[in-house]
C-alpha cells in the first residue's frame, strides 16, 4: 500500500516551490481613497494607481496603465488618512484574480493585494498663513524645520533611478553624507 505524501513532499515533487507571485508598482492615486469596513469590522480600501509606461505611443504620448489594488487593515486606514488624489504610492503585494456574477455574466477582476504601502509624495502643506504673517513665516520655519540635504526628482516616463539634487545649505563647511538608493 502506498503512503500518502505530506504537503511538503507534494510541493517538492510538483515544483511548486519555484512559483513566485510578487508585484511591486509605483504610481499615482487616481482619486481620493475611501475607507470601508467589512461586516467583521476590518478596514479595507480599494484604490487605483496610474502607472506610466516606459515608452511613447505612435502619437508620441506616454500612456498609463490603471492598476486596481486592495489595501487591508492599517495600510488601508493610513492611506485614506494621509493620501489624496495624485499622491505617489509604492505598493508591494501579490497578484490575485477573482470573479463574480453580474446580470448573468461572469466578470473577472485582476488586482494587487497589498502587503506593504509606501507614501512617496512629499507631505502636503496644510498650514494657511495669514497675509500679515507671510513675511515672517519663512524665517520662523527655517528654525523649526530640519533642512533637506538631498531632494530626488524623478524623470517622468523613464526607467532610470532618479538623480540627487543638492538643496541650499547655509553652512557649506559641513561635510555632506552621500545617500544612495538601489532600484
């Protein structure tokens, strides 16, 4: 009599350990995210990211793909709290296909189920400064906000890593530390 194989033995025999389902995308939110809750009370948000293609069409325009993503729990809550339409997000997760019935037809949906989300846009400035204080406000903010040493400006529609741009530094005698980011 033949003994039943364990799950690990089945995976090794059938080559399942070689399968990978991992997606990493960077794109802009197409609309403000909305936080919803499941019947069990779990936070969920469905977002769409516009991701530019790395080439131009026959008219010389850069086209975009619109990728649907599902965020759960804290990722959903924080994205809805801190991000708005146009914000740049980096999403890492897995690709999932599901289907449902609508008016007697089967509708398929392919989406990214997010495992992690990174906010890549600069933090928006919500502070409104009255006109009489606008002249003094820049001086006050220099003392309270740490200075930005490197600013990364990505080129639209290119697949290359962004180049660092030096910002203004009032103390040039201080040694600057190089920052490298691997892509």
